[in-house]
C-alpha cells in the first residue's frame, strides 16, 4: 500500500477545505435570504435563493459523506484492513486504490453490486 497514507491525507485535506468553502457559501446564501423579501412564493429572487440554498446543502452532505469515507479508510489503514475487500476478503488492486483511495470492495465485487 505504498502511498496510501499520503493519498488519504490529501483526500482528507481537500474534503475539509471544500467543506469549509461550502459552509461559507451556505452562510452567504442564508445571509442573502435574510436580506431579501421573506415571501419566497412571490419574490422572483426567493426561488433562486431557495434553490441555491438546497444545492449548496446537498453539496455539503456529499462532501461530508466523502470525508466520512476517508476517515473510515484511515481507520482501516491503522487497523490493517485497508486494501482488503470487505465482501470477499481478497486484496483490492493498487490501481483501484490509486483511483479511489476509499474503496471498500475489489473491482470484481464492486462490479457485481451493480
């Protein structure tokens, strides 16, 4: 698992940076909605602000989910289970781990899930 720690640390740092940026974006959208007309139904800008708030909120949930996956991968790395398929117990290929450092399944098991 050469470079696994570095890849995961980089993924974690990027996810945290993105989460902080998205949280800032969300706060700006919320602040903008406070400054606008509170009647979203009749305010042409209200629908846009509500859409932006929902979109940023969704991106925050996705990023938090990815960060949770990275944290779980780091725990597997510390516990010796990183790079082992959770379904069949076989090693996960290095190329797959390079492409998706948080992979829990080998390519064969991941393909069978679809």
